[in-house]
C-alpha cells in the first residue's frame, strides 16, 4: 500500500469531512487552517441542511425531486450527474451526523424536526436551533480530534496556504504538495503529499462587506488559479435577501426566519413614518407573497434579492426611504421562536438592539455565497436515460433509484479533481453543485457530501492511481525549494515596504484602503443587477487598483505574527479574483439565476447554458471559455416559481445598490 | 474628559442605557495593551477612533489597521488580534475589555463608550501565552477537549442508519451545552485556572469548566456514554473536577449561557459514583 499522505487545506465542513473519511481509511492527513478548525467559517451557518425524509416522502417528495429542485433553482447551469448523487446521499449524510451526536431539533415523538426552506414546497430541512452549521462543524471537529488523538490527523492551525507545488509538464503534471506559512513564526516551508484537497471556502471579502467571516478572501483559490487551476462560473455570486447592515460585516438573518413563517413587507404608503407595529395589516405590502403566491416569501434568494432591490432602489418604497424592508416574526409564538431561531434572534438583539419577537427586523440584501469556484471534474454514474426528463411533480414515479453511483461513479479517482492531477477542490471553493443560484441549506450538504463521497476518491487515487508515479518522497527537493523561494521573496518584498513607508495612512498605498475600494466597486457593479457599461468601468477601476497595489506599502515590518503581510498578500490575490468575476459577468450576455443583466434580461440557453471557464495567462490576463453544461438528465424549463403572469415584468434598473450593502 | 474604564459596570442594563444616550459623530479612545511577542515587554498605546453607527471593537481595530497612528500622533504598527465570524459564534476574538473577558466582535462602542472621549481598554486574555498584542495561544483549551475525549465513538463514517432517537427535552439540554464555542471566558474568570506555558503540565493542570461541561454533554449521549468511564477516570486525576473551588465565576462569564455549574455538579456526582464502583471492584 502507498505510504503517501494527503494534505487538506481548510478545516470547515468540507475539509473536516474529508479528513475524517481519509484518516478512517488509514491514510495519514495533514490538515491546514488559518484558524483553529473549530472556528472555521462554517460555524456561521444558521438555517439547516436539506435531505429527503420519511415525512416528505409520504407526501410525494423524493431524492429525485430534491435533485430536480436543485437543478431548477440553479437555472440549469450545474452539471447534472453530481447533483443527482448529492441528493441521493443526503439522507445518509443526515443519519451520519445524527450518529455523531448533532443535536438536531426533535418533534414530540423524538423524530428529527423539519422546516421549510427556499425553493421547495416540502419540509426537507434538518436543523439544530438556528446554529446548524456550528453544530455540524463541532460534530466533525470532535471526530477529527479523535483521529488526531490517534495520530492519524496532524493539524497545522494558524498556517496559511500560499501555493501548490506542481511537478511535471503537460499530461504528467500533478500536485505533489504545498507551500505554507506559519502565521506566528512566519516560517515558510513546503510539505509533500500524494494529493492535495482545497477546502478553503468562499470569497465574500472580494465584495468588502458580506455575510462571510474575515478569512473568506478567496486568496487560496486565487493562488491555485494563478498556478494553473481553472476557475469556473466566477460571476455567479449569491446575494442573500435578508442581512443586517453593519460597520464591519453584514450579519445574516437566515432564510429559516421565513421558513418558520417570517413575512417580508414594506408600508404601502411611501415614506410612512409610523412604527411598524402601528401599521394595520391592510396598509402593508407583502410584495413577495403577492407576486409569487405559491412560494411566497420562500422564492429562491436571487429572486427575493432582486424584488427587495426593486422595491427600495427603483420604487423608493424602502422603510424610512432607506434601503431596508421589514422581516416580520412578531406574529409567531415567542417560545417557539427561541427554540427554533434563538441563535439569529440573539444576533439581531445584540447588534441592532431591538427585539425581533416584538418589532419587525429591518434587513437588506448582502453578498453571501459563491456558486462559482475552482473547476472540477468527475466520472458519470450509471444513470443514463434515453431522453432528458421534464419537470418532476410530487408523487410522480422517479426515473431512477437512490443507489450509490447513479449520478457520480463511487470512488472514481477524478471526482472533484481540478484540471491539475492530484489537486482536488471540495465545498464552497468548487463550482460543482449549485449552478447559477444555490438553494438555501444545500451548501452544508454539498460540503459534507464532497468530503465523504469524494474523500473516498482521494483515497483511491492515493492507493491505486498514484503509485504509477514516483513516490513524492523521492521527488527532488529543488521542486519544492523553488516554490518556497518564490513565496519567500514575495513575503520579503512586501515586508520590506514597511521600512520605507513615510505615511502608513496614505490611502494610495495602504492595503486596507485598496481592499475597501475594491469591495465598494465590486458590490456596486457585480451583485444584484449588472450592466455592460458599468462593468467596463469596474474593470477599469480594478486595473487602477492593481497598479496601486504594485506600490502597496505595509505599516508593519515585523518578522513575527505579521497579520498585515497576510492581508496585503491576500489583497493582491483578491484583485485577481475580482477581475475574473467582473470579466465573467461581462462575457455572460444573458440573465440566469443570480446573474442578472439589465442589458440582457433573458436567459439564453443556446449560447449560455455553458460553464464559464477562466484560465490565467502568464502575463496576468485571463482567457475565458464557455464549455457546454453536461445536462442530459433534466430538460431546461422556464424558471418562474409560479410568478403571476400579470407581474411578469422583472425589475430593470441601472441604479447601484447604495450604502446598505 | 472622562478616561476611566468602567471596570465593574458592564451589566446589560448599563449597556442598554449607554446605547440610548450614545452621541453620534463622537471620537472614542481605545487604550490597548500591546506586546511584540513572547518574552517581549508589554506597553500601552492609545488611539482616537471616530465612531460610525453600529461600530464594534473589531471595526475600530480595522480603522486602526488602516490608520496606524496613536493618539499622540506617533506612527505605529496595526494591532494584532484574532477574529473570524464577527457574530459571536466562533469564539476567536475573545479579549479582556474594560477588565472583563468577552468577544470583541459583539462589543459595541455605543454600549461601552457613549460620550465624546470615553475610553475602552483592550488587553489580551491573561491565562494564555500572548502571541502578539491581543492574540493569545489557546492550544491548552483544545487540549483539554482531547483529555476528556469530547466525542462520540461512532463506528466510522459509513452508512449505518440513523442515530439514537431523542426526546425534545434531552435535545434542548444537549444543544445548550453543545453551543460552547471554546472562547475561554470561563477560564479567564476562574481563580483555579492559572497561566501554564509548559505544555508538559497540561495533562495535570486544571482542565477548566468548559471541558467538564463537554464531558457531561458526551456522557449524556447514548453512544457517547461508552467513553464515560474514561472521561470520569480522567476527571478524577489531578487537574480534574476536584480542582474546581466552586467559585462560580465561570458561569457568570460565559457568553453562551452554558450551564457550567450544573455540569460541574453533575460530573462531581458521576465521579463519586464511579469512585465507589471502582472501590467495590477493588480497582
Ligand atoms: C452567515 C451564513 C449562514 C449560512 N447558513 C447556511 C445554512 O443554513 N445552510 C447551508 O447549507 N449553508 C449555509 N451557509 C453557507 C455555508 O455555511 C458555507 O458555504 C460552508 O460553510 C462553507 O464550508 P467550507 O467547508 O467550504 O469552507 P469554510 O467553512 O469557509 O472553511 C474554510 C476553511 O479554509 C481555511 N482556509 C481558507 N484560506 C486558507 C489558506 N489560505 N490557508 C489555510 N487555510 C485556509 C479556513 O481556515 C477554514 O478552515 C451560510 C453561510 C453564511 C455566511
Ligand atoms: S466554579 Fe470551578 S470552574 Fe467555575 S470559576 Fe469556580 S473554580 Fe473555576
Ligand atoms: S463554556 Fe462558555 S465561556 Fe467557557 S469556553 Fe464555552 S462558551 Fe466560552
Ligand atoms: S469573531 Fe467570532 S466570536 Fe467574535
């Protein structure tokens, strides 16, 4: 058996699920994270995790319908086979988490409780209060600690991934390790591994303020991209409809608030100054419920965000003339709210100071999730219908069963491998499952599914495919030293700017100021509504920022725990990713899911039911290519969510979202 | 100009009252205890920060990072600190604010410094080694979780059906304990938990209230309780539950309302029963 180790970069749900699965198979794991893994961003997830369950099943729901909803929700941009496999595995993922001790909310008969979530008419979301991500992450953290205690997982916490180490050319090129930096001692070193899994999460910080945590810069993905990995559907950024604007971040008010009955409204009278509780029912405009009678407040996020944007920015109907609408839970039983939504109610109370049990919350859309990410491939499973199926209705017989390997071939060594052999991408950092919009509570599922299902693929790669190569322990040290030298000189150059910094507050050279301007620009140009000319301007601005970045100066020249270095380095990588996002947004001359172009308001399947694949050129430019989506399971249909025909007009505006995001 | 830190007055009512009267557009002073690294001397630096609506301590530290100039107009370095989620759920950003350990991300300037020129003091937690400035090394806290085997010993990650059924009351109970975010406020407040840099002593120094509570959490789980004897044996050794002096500071300091004293009492009883059992088995 191979003696190779596996490096997992990232200790969120995806990275931990992978670590546990791989360690369990007897392959040693080196686990890297910028924070102790228990503090990873996944801890923020609130609402829940989707899976078909017995109650829904007896109402006509099925794994297949979960699959169909996810494809429809993603507006047909996702390759379909992996999504089928994920939906089929979902109930098993829940069972496993249950065995690990996750305190899922329970019904009076001790069954797992369920709630409604966006994009489905069935209760299929499992939850642990309103801190589901925290509870799932802790369960996986505990299992990881168990393997760590047995010596099967070695943690490198407070280590930052800097660059992948690649060996060979052309078809022989493969990933054989990484270069990373200890964030305390600043030591930069290379580690060898038979395979590397990137599980580094999203890139919300490219937009300045978002619902993401502070390490979600996308820096790690950008570095892989610059080293030759492809980046796909970058323009597909999810803006969550209900966040509370804050000075440092946008705090999410989970979709579960609406799943538990929360209603979104504004006063019918523009500029109504009455307290929300004084405004009678008849004088409230429940705009989502009126426009989408079937799904109501639970239309998918892109639709809800555009409608809120339309009400506030175009119609000037926002509460108090500002960019905000009410999210109302005051009609619900306060005790039930505490039991099911306690976590988010506390957040609102703490940060805004009002009690959502008594007064409606004020919210506005905020950047939340990246459907796009590192490009990955897979091997199709056994299900190949003679023709793509149409809409699946509740209770219809399903065309395929739920056995493992119907969607993706179980254990195939290329499942969720990038275009670089031996380099994998799991969780939010890949582009695989959510197409042009992610349905709520499907992200946690895709992260854990990747770790478990594709973790097996990595084990197989190490144990079967990989030995045909030279063992990584035999590879010449110079292959690793070269990358260490590259990263050392990058770090040295940045740190050296501190000794020649006459004014650290000068915004022209300050990394924090450059990052802020990038965030403001990206939020204005590349979020809820996009338009060609505005994005051209955005690209020009990014080019300016890149020039300024070349002259960036640090205010800290220490060779010990220098956080400014880490941030400044990431700003350079974020600018690269920002360009890919903006260029993808410009090149995709249609509207699909979260990507809405005022100048191309319709979906254009003939030209754009395609994956945007970006490649980085040695001169720093990007080459974009549109590759066909692998979609022979389900036929595309119009994505209307039962919108009333009379309201068919979509919000059209060139105006930018103002301050609130 | 008032410069005192409100050392003993940080009750919820006091904070709420401050929030109501906070002046818009004011400037507050952040007085920060800094240190360049292990073994280096500590020093104090003050910064003037213009307050924006809804600003928290983290936003103030970000302002300082972009404008690293002290109140007396000297250039300095950005302040080093630990943070991630910014919504009080990851535990990273814990520091001592006006004399009490708490999360800096949920610490609003309006609540602590409502008037022009009010001062907020920031210090690193004192029970852990300082890495730099406000960032401390809390490895010992995680080590304690390994000591008490804070996990459910499942038969691996393969599909073996659902876990045990659980009634809602028991779920609520476990959920309440499971929200512990390993922040360390309970340890900072505990008189029995003392600074220990020497890693080789972590197996015999006090585990702390958080770990005792985690032991109870897993002892209550139908599969988790398989390891109950191991956990209790560990908690009978030096540094175990008997090291607790029952000062009850921990439970008051916990931002997540973890029922720490109940857990300590429950584990105390379990340990006694186990000791009896071992005595009669002649072990
Ligand atoms: C507020 C909020 C609520 C959400 N609620 C839900 C929900 O209810 N349901 C749902 O399905 N989804 C939800 N999501 C989405 C979901 O939480 C995320 O998509 C998911 O947690 C991502 O997990 P991950 O494992 O891919 O990465 P993360 O959890 O983001 O972890 C990334 C890891 O990579 C490490 N890392 C990053 N860069 C580096 C580097 N350079 N070097 C070393 N390590 C690095 C980090 O330290 C971290 O350990 C929510 C998201 C947010 C923001
Ligand atoms: S009760 Fe025990 S653990 Fe809690 S503060 Fe007192 S001595 Fe420390
Ligand atoms: S018990 Fe409370 S104070 Fe102690 S680490 Fe856990 S959350 Fe923090
Ligand atoms: S940053 Fe996570 S608790 Fe404050």
